C-alpha cells in the first residue's frame, strides 16, 4: 500500500535512510571528523587503546598473570566501538532525513531551456545555467521557471508543489506583494515576464538544498556553550581517572588499564555527547518538514527564546475578507424584507461580501432562491459609485453600498433618510466592521454588518503563547477603535493602530531595548526592514525577494500564522536538548554506583555498602555499566529526532517537570538497566572463567 506524502514525512526512518545512516556511521569513524566531537573522540581513542591491549595485553604494564586479560580487553574494545558507532548512527539518521528531502528538491532543479528577452525585444533560447542576475525571461504555460525572480509583467497561475508540497496553484502578478517566483516551479496558465534576481548556484532552491543537507549548518550559541561544558567535564574526569591509577596501585589494587578506560567512558557525558549534534540537526529538520526553511540553526534556536511576537492583522489574525455577520433593519422595516433585498443585490455578486451575504441570509431564512438570478441585471461595484446591486425585470432597482453613497442616491430621488440609520452605521463602525446600507426604489431598509473575521482557534493559541511568557502585538492600518475591537476579540496583548512600516521597526527596537527577543512575519518589500530588525523574521514564499532576503526564515506555504508553530518548534528544540542533558547527567550518577564500588571492594571492603545494586562481580559490574552506556544512545535516538513533547507552561513548571521525568528517570533507568544486564553478563563471564 502506497503511503501518502504526509505519512512519508512523519515516518521516523525509511529503509533508504537506515541504509545510508549505517554507512555514514562507519564513515564518521575517521579521527579527523571525530575530533569535532571531543567527548566521542575520547571514546574512540579508548577503543583504539583497548584494541592495542587486546593484541598485546601487557603493553602498558598490566599483570601478565591474568589469563583472561586479552579476552577482557577485547570485550571492552568491542563495547567502546559500538558506543562510537551508535553515536555516529544517531547523527547520520538526522542528516539522512535532511538528505532525503534534498534529493527530492534536486529533482526539481534542472537545466531548462529559457526564453531570454534581449534589449531589442527579440528572444534567444538559452540554458537556465547561462542566465545572469537582472536578465529578463518569458515563461509560458507548461514551462518551468528557470531561476528565482520578480514578475515584471503578466499574471499567471504557478504550480509550486515541487517546493511546497501543495497541489493547488497560486497566482503570481506583477506589481503586487505576490510577484516573487521561485526557480523550479511551473507556470500552468497564461505567461509571465520575469526579471532574474539571483546568480546561478545561489537561488532559493540551491540554498534550500544546502540547508537541508546540513552543509550550511553551524553550531548555535547554546549548542557551543553546552559542548564547552561537556569538554570541561571530560577533561575533569580524565584528570580524575589518571590520578586514580597511581592511587589504586598504592592501595594494592591491580586495576587493568582497560578498566580505567571503561571508568572514564562511563564518567564522561557520552550520552548527550553522542546525541548533541543529532538534536541540533533534527531541530532544523522538524522546521523544514513543517515547510519552513531556516537560514541557520541559530534562527531555529532563537525561536525558542522569543519573548515578543509582532503580527499583522490582515491575513494573520483575520481572514482579510470582510464577511456578512448580521442584518440590522431601520425603524419601520422588517428584517425579512432587508434580508430578501440584500440577497437580490448579492445573488450575482462574486465578491466575498456578496457570497457571505447570501450564505448568512440562507442560514437565517429567506424566500429568495437561486432562480431569481435569471430575472435580474447585476450592477457591479465601482470606485466611483461605491455601490453595487441589481435591476429587476419588474423595474425595481436595488442597491447596497457605502452609507454616504446610498444616502446621496436616496436624497437625489426624493427619498427619506431614516433617523436611526446613522446610529446603526456608527455602531457597526465602532465594532470594527463595515456597514453596507441596502435600499430599494429610494427606500432604505437597513444595514448589512460586514466583519473582518478573526481566524478560528487563535484565541486559544495566543493564550498558549501567553502561558509560556510570549507577548503578542497586533499591527494594523485600522483606526484605534477598530484595532481595539479586533485585538480584544483575538486575545492579543497589545496593538498598534494606523501602523506604518517604520512603526513596526520602532516597536521591535523598543522590545529589544528591554532585552527581549522579537519575532515577526511579513511578505512585502515594506516589511523587509522590520524582518531584518527582528531576531526571528519569517517571510512568506509568496512575498517579494526583498522580504525573503531580509528574513532568516521562509515559509514555503505562505501561511502568516505559522510563526506560532515555528516558535513552538524552537521551544521544543531547547527543551529536548535540556531534557536529554538532564537525563545524561543523571544516568552518569547511577553508573558511578555501579563501577566505583566494584573497583575497590576487594581492598576496601566497606565500599560494598555502596554496591546498592548488588552486582555479581567487579568485572560484571564494569561491563554491565559499559554496555548500558552504549545501548542507551540508540534508545534515545527517537526522542532526539522527534523532540520531547511540548506543552505550553511556565519556565518554573517546565523545569520541575523535566527534573521529575528526565532527572529522576535518568537515575532509575540505569539502575534497572545495569542490574538486568549484570544478570545476563555474570553467567557468561563465569563460563569464560573471568
């Protein structure tokens, strides 16, 4: 049974990814690569040393009388090798998911033939790779857009499914905020004249491929800080183990060098060291699978630290289309008559206002059906008349439109303006709506209340953001009264009315001056300065090139509300890293209780009190802890890849929750795991005479 695209995206590891990850795990054994991860490099060095000691057991002065020494060294070597291999496998899986996406993107990148428009207006057919920045090309229906550009002439439908995964074509038009086109997409109707805006090899698609492959991934500040901490701990424990050897010799305890290496590997934070890189790669991968391209890992991580979110009203908080919400009749007129006349003016009206008026009327109840459309002449809205309507076969003329326009029309024909009309109009305006007055044959029947509807679910989503300490600010060009109404309905924390582009920048700077990180979305050229100023700028793929260049993230689906989910993905990345670090440190504590008592029990019998797990022998304890240390890494790979499940809550609650689950769990799991392994290993060692 063939999987859907959504199922493929959600599948953890495909067969191809598994195969490439296994190969990658071995390729990463190269010391030149491993040195980038100091913790795992120490493990690899330990593996090499124990390999040498397996071949020559006494090379470092170990007691030659121990007949099992070669076998013991070999077992430790194999376990250390598997530990390194599992760590490399985790990173390879994360990279493999990105490379799989890159492979599908590369299929869209092809050297197509293009119609280059010369300065004299003539056309020349050239390969897309020959195009230079500022060249102008003509792309007709059925042809692939050769490179990123801006539409300078024409309007057409463009299939962007190769990039976004969405099958529905989108409209691209010159002179609008939807004039940007991406190389590799296909024109499905009409034609476009496009000005190329990127150099060969530097298109948006090229950047996407590099990013999802991980070629451009740099360690984020938090990742660097954590890596520095892990290196510090590794150095400290290395010094401890080196000093422990002469101490044990002085105490009369003959400890094999391979045991000291095993102790070091169990003491240093190998679990998080093996998963740290994979967590960072997987974080970017989750954003990419959400159809958002992050220009750097820093951008994704910054999402997790966002304190303030700047949001446009139209298209983000509201649908942007004013839809009919209610009918208000004037005194002396019935609501039924108002509804019927409103329907007659809207039956042939293709605008959202017209369609929603008919839908609302049918919900409430009207005796006008679709057959009435055959008996009327539709009058379209014009900027001059500020009204639309219908002329009936009976000679009646019905209009709906702006209050001033309708009042002027009625007055010119000797009609009477109802006394309560202005009150109704003002009340609707105060609610942030648009009033459409309906008249028939110079008689005003009432007003249609058009409302810019807040998108469903946003109130709950803004509350979720508020729960985790993120403030939301709405920007709108509406007057303060309308802005306040929409802001209250949507549940945002603040708003900027009659907002200009420079007002957005000032709002961002003000928040940043208070030490806050700010996120915002935008699609137009006028949004570019604010997108550049924000710590997280999410540009719409449908927007202008200027907006995409200024932002550090691009939403391929061009959904302005996606910034809400992107911030939560960033939070999830930070929580995942913190949770697994807590788990790693906690299970290291449990391993101390397994190895250290086992090493010194013979010479210091009182140490047996610390053997709370009651492990069989010193050797079985050491090997059990080492085996657990290896197998815990692949067990945590799914959590690193998918991320710790995120629920909005305060930082304090989140800390206590993670300490409870991953801190306490990080102690309990090793105790149970090491004991189970010891029960299996001890009999095998007895059979080998060890």
